[in-house]
C-alpha cells in the first residue's frame, strides 16, 4: 500500500533549483525525494526544539 500524496508547487530562486538538481543528481535520487527528505529533517529538528 502506498502513502497518500499531495501535489504542491513551490517557487524557488533559479540558483536554488539548480543546486537542488545538481545535489539530487549527485546522490542518484530525484529532486522531489531530496526536497521531501529535507522537509522531514526540518520538521524533526523543529519538533525537537519545541520540546525544550
């Protein structure tokens, strides 16, 4: 069973998009996967900071 997904759009500066594309390619993953992973890590960090 797959996790339900929601499509959303995010406007980013061209330079940031280029850097994300390069990093994703270097890691052998999609840009979407890179962004989703980064967002999960950010949320984990924020939740950890809120427990102080």
